[in-house]
């Protein structure tokens, strides 16, 4: 104030003209002269310090009577002289007692914190000691200060844990016709209106989109409001969306554009917002909306979405007219095994069906059955010393073990090529029997006698372990075998693990995203093992136990784990499970360095029972959803690659004959081109029918605009828009539904946007409280209008750090929860300071009201002070004409306390000056300052009320 005057000095004449501008009328001509003398001024000129002293004296003069309030009741303290601001002092102990007992401040138990608070208001640095004292003037300054505010600032802090509920559990700060800066018929549209709303914490803004000459525009259609470009509005939103709050912004698009300009809108949204734009659900399997925390930094589009029923109305041939377009054998690349496997394949109904791998024809991956014996433990190969060595080995083995008849080994003949011998312990003696081997027409057979031939030596040995043989007068059966020395045991095979827990096995298998991935591990219980297999995305475990020399799994016995693995690679173990992918350390090492799940196509294949390959079908690729290329890769093979456009998964195949690759490629290419043509026609027909561009529809995820006449059936992704005059008011059951509870239940899962009815052409606002009480999330108000209901909206969204998201009370979110207890709140308006000046010195009065109210009489929810004549600087409302008022608060979670300062004009009409509106839940008891704001909710420096508040539960 003093910086207006040269050298920070002000004369008596200048002061006389200044005082009316700060809402003070000089009582008499001598008044100023006396005060000049009192502050030690010379020649009727005040320097800076003298002016400061004069001003404090002026403010104190009319309000020193307030000190009488504290000389009675609990925690009373006595001040000997209160004629001047510095005439008496308030000790530290008395002030602490005041804070604890009258202000109910628990923190004041800490004396150090009380000292820190006092030093803020003590002007004299010499008095800022360990035992500070307030002058009475400083004490009054504290009472009117922001540090003594009626509002508990902890309610203005963000609570991160409260931001983890579904979006439907929040009230969301929302704007109607955001682009307008005035009325609904003639005012200007402006991108600055979007900036202002976003800076005020608004999280749902509206864009009314219409066809422009060359590109979409925004304005209130069919009115005289001006137009702005859609692109300019989107850019402004992008620049300011997350400055005030990092939580999601909803763009409520009211669509009036044709298909062509809707496609332009969609492209602009993608170009400007880029990765901020939400176009895919966070969790496709979710049954409720995501939380604000999950949607941080995201732009959500609220718009009409094409219904699934319209999307699936496709032009297709009837199924009975389906024709197989191609069938044969393809070599499909296995990206985990890094090799091709042969499959039987069929193309039918635009889908490629493929069978299980054809293991029996794969010479690279399996051995010829006739040679399987080479890896058997009972086969000793060519023994040095031949028969004598075999006899010594058997004797040493059997004599020390109470030799069992039928103990045997198999060895190569030391006299004939491709002939073998069985050396057998029986009756304490060693017998040798020749196994003959012959080949005819490419097939090998093994036999002891011409009466019984076997396709492999393993089959021969297995047969004679089950059946007796009559040979050269002997009748015998093979029992147990003598294992050969230096045999490579299963402990040294990649899929066997000797020290692996069940949990570790499951972790290993989950890294290999293929059904049939397997490993075998040693269990803690001696003689037992576990076969762990991945099947249908889950892990299944099978018990293997040793029975003498055999391994038993599901009532089937094997002489070795290798034999068991070979068997179940070719035969079904259980529920179509086959062992296909051994989980070796080498494969696991790859899983740590590359994402093997990108190679997994079969887990996402949907195979129907009526497919052309029947039970042999392993997977299916939807050709219509793919792109196709053909080029040489994988060691020079000509390979056809199908890439799914939705999940980017690849299927690669080739043929043994290169000409066949071209045939399959051409069939697939024709299908894709045919489907693209049909899809284009389908989209055009769908857009023509729905009036919605597919590009706009596709970016609508969680806020699908819908109009409803009933709320019984709904989808959690929808947003229902309703006019404010259809929301049931207190005591009115004729609205959207006869029962409020139906809409309340709907709003626990889905979203509702309430907007002003069309009769509000002046951009006036409606009472948002009935909508909030019914759980409506997006109650859209005209932010450009500074009225009571916009001020209630600002008060609600001052909660939770001004993020624009306020968690609804538990009883609104959960039908089983009870409402909090009712309250009584008693208010007394005591005084004010530094009220705003409007052309003339004001005569103010204060109105206090509870909102929303349930009483039928005005006195039930509102009261006024008397008018204080010609003083806006330091008016006081004491005495019997200004008694306290008690309000009954039925729903504290939804109630607001509103203070409004008016002045009386020349015609005795009330004119708005300032206000302060607070949610009841955050109000503090005691003698409190009420910081005032203008109509647009902007803070008025220094302007405040002093009130007394008592709160009691009913």
C-alpha cells in the first residue's frame, strides 16, 4: 500500500482519501489528528513504521471488544488493559491452554510447536524467545489468520490409497459446454476456457463437434456462439491436461460430424495425444472399471461406440456351403525348438488348421526303433573278452546278491556282425542264447527262433520279460538286468533334475509357453520321481516310483526314464497330454535372454470340436486377421509368414517342394484380399447404419455413451447421460426411476453424467447435491458462471488435493454400510476484516447457510447477521441481535457450510461481496478464521471472517 507514495511517506490529506478505499469512514475531523499524535507523527506526515503502527491501531480500535470473549468460560485468561494493541500480553501457557481447550488442537500438547506458531505473529524479534508472549493485537491477528482457518488442511491432502477404487466410486469434477465463456446462445467459444477448467482441476470436459468447412469445429450448434477448431482445442487440452492433476481426463464428445470428419477427429486425437490416449482396456478380463491410479496420465474418450451386434452382422457364406480351399502337409517352424516339424494342414472358412507334429516321420528328432536298444542300460555292446567277460560280470553281480534266476545282459556277438547274445543267470549257471537279426525290404527284425520275430530288440526283451520261452529244452523268463558300466544315467540327461522343488519346477515350466513342456525331478522320498508337464497353461504333476528295476507311472512300467519319455512323446499320457518340449538348462537359459511367449501361437488358438482335423487338430490360425509375406529365411528355405494384426504373433511354414509353397501362399493371399474387400464393405454399411466412424468407435473403451430409460441392465463400461431435471429431488419420486436406489445401485458399477437442461440458456447451474447423493459421478456444471452451485462444486473438489477425484462415502459405494451419525453444528459470526471495496464504503452483513437443506423453513438452514453500517475494514457482530444458530446435519458426508458476505446498496438490496464454502466433514471447532473468496472462487487477500463453531453428534 505504501509503495504508492514517494519515499514511503503519507500525509494527512493523502490518508483521508486512502481510508475510504480500504472500507473505513473517518468518524470526525479530530480522529486522524489524535491518532497522528498517538503514533508520534510530525508535521502530519507518517513514515512507513508510523503508518504500520497507525494501521494496526485503526484495525484494533473497533475490535478490542472481542477480547472480552476470552475472559469467561473454560480456559479463560485475563488481560489487564486492552485499550491499545500492545497494552497487554498473553503468556505462552495461556495461549497453549486456549489451543487445547477452546480450539481442540491435540498437536498443541507439544509446547515447541506452540512457540513456533506464536513467532509467526510477533513483530518484535526481541520477543521471539523461548518464552514468547502475544500482545493483544497479535492475538487478534492470529484469530483472523489462515493458520487459524476453519478448514482442516488434512482434508485437502491427496490420499494415494483412496485412489485405488474403480472409477465408478468417485465424484469426478466435470464441466458442461466447456468451450463457452458466457451464455449458451451468443457468447464466445475459446480454447482458453478449456485451459481454465483444466487448471481448476476439472477432469471431464465437453467438446460439441460439428462439421466445419474443411475440418471439425466446436461450438454450441444451431446458436450464435462462435466456433473454434477441434484441432486447436485438442492441442490446448494436451498442453494443460495434467498440470494441476495427474489423474485421467475424460473428453465427453457430443458428436454431430459426418463420417468423413469423424475420421479426421480420430486421427487428430491420435496425433496430438499419442500414448496418452487410452485405446485398449487395461485388463480385458476385468469386471469393473480401473482406478484413477491405474489411469494416471491417460486421456479417456467418451463417445458412442458401435455395438457388437452391429459389428458381427457380417456378409458371409452359410457354413453348409464351406469348401476346403487347400489341404496337405506343411512344415511349420517351431521357434522354441528352432526347427521345422511336419503337420497335416487344411484351409477351411478362412482358417488354417494344423495337426500335431508328425514325430514318427521326423528322422532328425527320433531314432529308428530298431536302434533304440543302443541306449538301454541292459545292452553292454561289444565286450572285450566276449563270453568270458559276460560270465564274470554276471557271476560277480549275482553271487553277492543271492542271484535271481533270469538276471541277464545283452551283448554284441564276438563272432558275427549284427548278431547278439543274451547271457543269462539260471540255477547258479550262465547260459548264452543267440539273438538273430535280419533285414528284408528295408525292415529289420529280431528273433530267438523263427517262430517269433520282433521289430526291435527292445520289443524282444520286453516280450520275454513278460513271457516264458521254450528254447533248447529250457523254459525260462528274463527278470532283472545287469546295468552296463559307464552308462549315461538319466541324471545326466537335460530334462532330469536331481535337486529341484515343486515350486521351482513350476517356475521353469511357466517360462516355456507351450503345452507339452516337461521335466522330471527327483523327489525327497527315496525311489520316487515327479513328471511335471505344462498343459492348457497350467502345471500338472505325476508321481513316478521305482518298483525293483522298473519305473512305474499311471500303472505303466518302464525299464528306464528315457523309455518312459520316448513312449509318452508318441502316446497320450492323460487328457490329450503328450511330452513334447524337454525343459533343459539350455532352453531355460534362452528364456532369460529372450521372451519365448512371443513365439507362442497355440495358446491363443481356438480349436472347435467340428474342425476338419478332428481330435488331431492342434491349432488354428485365422487368416482373415493376418498379413502374409513370402521370403527366404531359416537356412534359405522359402517361407510363408502369417502375422496376426491384433497380437502380432507369427506362423511360419514351408514345404519340401518349393512349388507347393507358392500354391499355399497364393491361396492365403486370395483369402486376405477377399476378406479386406468384404471388411471394407462391412465397415461402410456399419458406419452408414450407426452414423459412427469405426476409427472413433475403436478408441472408446471405458466411457461408452448411452441413453437409457431404465437402469436395471447395464455394462460397467457405459456412461449414461441425463438432464438435471430428471434427477429425483428431495422428497420427489418422479424422475428417471421411482426408486432412488436403482440409480444408486447403477452408479456403484457404471457411470452417469448429469448436465444442465436446455432451458438454462443463461448458463446458470443446477443444484448438484441430489445427483451426488445418488452416486452420479460426472455432474457437469457451467464453470463460466460464478454462482452458489459452482461454489459448492469447488468446495467438494477441494478435497483430496484438488485432483478432481473425490471418493464417495462408503455408504454410497456399499449398500451394506450405514450412514454416519447425524450432527448438530452451532455457528456464531463474530467479526470480519478487510472486506472487498466496491466503489463506496460498504455496509456489510453475513449470511450463513447449510446446504443441502432438509427443513421446510428458511430458518432451519440459514441465518443472517445484522448490517454493520459503513465499515468493511473491521466490522463486529456481537450482542443479542446476533445470536448463534444451530443447524441439524442429516448427512455430514454430503453437507456444506456456506458463508456469504453481502453489502446493502442504495435501494437496500443485497449485493454479493465474497463467500467461503466448506464441506462439513473438514470444519474445525473453536474460534476460527474464515478466509473469503470472490465469486469465481479466487482468494481475496486478507479478507476473512471470525466465527465460533461447535460440533456435536446427535
